[in-house]
C-alpha cells in the first residue's frame, strides 16, 4: 500500500483524496492517512500531493518508517475523506519542515 508521510502534517492539502478509487484516505485534525487494507496500489494519489508526502510502503523516506504503522493505526479511528477541502491556514509555512511528528494531532 501507499503511505502518507511527515510532510503532510500541518499542511493537509487534500488533493490526494479525490483520485482514490477505493476511498481509503482518512482525516485527522492536521494529517491524513491511508488505510493499508483498502489501498489497491493504483498509484494515482502519489503525484497529486503538491509536497510529495505520499510514498509506497517500501519506499518511504529514510527515518520515516514509523509512518507505515501510523497510517495503519490511525486509519482505523479517523473518518474517511473523499472531498477536497482548503489546506490548513499556514500550510505554506510548514511545507518541508523537518521533525513534524511531535505536532501530529490525534
Ligand atoms: Fe488510493 Fe490508489 Fe493512493 Fe492507494 S495508491 S491510496 S488506492 S489512490
Ligand atoms: Fe497531505 Fe499531500 Fe494529501 S499534503 S492531504 S498527502 S495532498
């Protein structure tokens, strides 16, 4: 499956959600995740993210392996999102910032 990684935190552009044919994106307060049990590896979402936050499970950026388990865990508790919405207000300021994991809201 594909995995949403750190760069999404505090940005949440949501361009990714509308292309998913199986509605496997789930939304938290400042991050999205993919349900690994629903993802069919169609690859459509990966190029939609303007800040390259989506990767195949076996190709996540070095040091971000923890996001594989996080997507699996949080997709079980957060609701499905299928419609694009505005990014978070200061998304631009948070693009590409390192070490955003402590800022993840559940
Ligand atoms: Fe959905 Fe396809 Fe992305 Fe998986 S790879 S999350 S099925 S759009
Ligand atoms: Fe996040 Fe990128 Fe989707 S910022 S909400 S993974 S378009």
